[in-house]
């Protein structure tokens, strides 16, 4: 005869319940559709560009005198810009014009060579800027930052929607 109140039975039930509870979020996750290739590319490029903006901000504030000049911070952030710049082009594959909210203009995919040239120009000037940052020469840093900002702007003016 089965003893319904046996401790082992209670334990089994508890384990079963714990498994159910643990499985519930996993099941909810599984129901979420996998992001499309385009969605993932859009997220990737917006992340890389967001990081560029994040890292250029403090350098710009230092050059403007809004925050104290800190050469180590300039070098650190200039290095990051140089590392991030080569990631941009990869974030704009042919099939990523739509699929998630994006400010990328369709012109990008009609002028791929020009768009890539603008990304390459950012790579060039950020690499140069990483070297300039190491000089600690504030005037050269201001000029270099202007060059980097110019490369951002030249692409945004043509290929980023307002
Ligand atoms: C080769 C072209 C190109 C260059 C160079 C470029 N950008 Fe952009 N940027 C874009 C495009 C296109 C978007 C819109 C992307 C989207 O919404 O899918 C964008 C979006 C952004 C965003 C918004 C990201 C977000 O949160 O969605 C920031 C911030 C940004 N760029 C900063 C910069 C900075 C800073 C530089 C220079 C250091 C730079 N970009 C250089 C093309 C460029």
C-alpha cells in the first residue's frame, strides 16, 4: 500500500515543482522569435556607433575645456575609437536595410563603395589620432579630434537620417 505522506514522495514532488519553475522562463524565451539576420546586424552597428559616441564625448569635453584635461583618458578613448572604427562597415550587410528601427539611409546600399570609403577614412583618422593622443600636445589633439569629428559628420550628413 502506498503511503501518500511519505517524505520521499514529498521530496519528489518538490523536485518536480522546482524543475517546472526553472523551466518556465526557458519556455518563455523559446517562444520569443529569434532575431533575424537584419535585426542582429542593425543592433551590432548601432552598438558600435553608440560606443564611438560614448568614447568621443569626454575627449570633446576636454578639448572644449568643459572637463579637466586628462592625457591617459584621451589615449584610452582614442585607442577605443581606433578599435571601433573598423567594425562599422561590417554592420551594414546587403540585407540589413530594414528589419528594426534604423536611421541608416537606403543610399548606403546604392553607394556601397563610397560608404565604405567613408568608413575607411574614419579608420585612417582614428589610427592617426591614437598616435596624436600620445604626444600629449593639446593643440594637436584638438586638430586631430576635429579630423575625427569631420569623418563622422561626412558620413552622417549623407547616410544617416535625422
Ligand atoms: C561610414 C559612415 C559613418 C561613420 C564614419 C560614422 N557614422 Fe555614426 N552612424 C552612421 C549611420 C548610418 C548611423 C545610423 C545607424 C542605424 O540607425 O542603423 C549612425 C549612427 C550613429 C549613432 C547612433 C547610434 C545608436 O544608438 O543608434 C552615433 C552615436 C554615432 N553614429 C556616432 C558616430 C561617431 C561619434 C562617429 C565618428 C567617430 C561616427 N558615428 C561615424 C554612419 C556613420
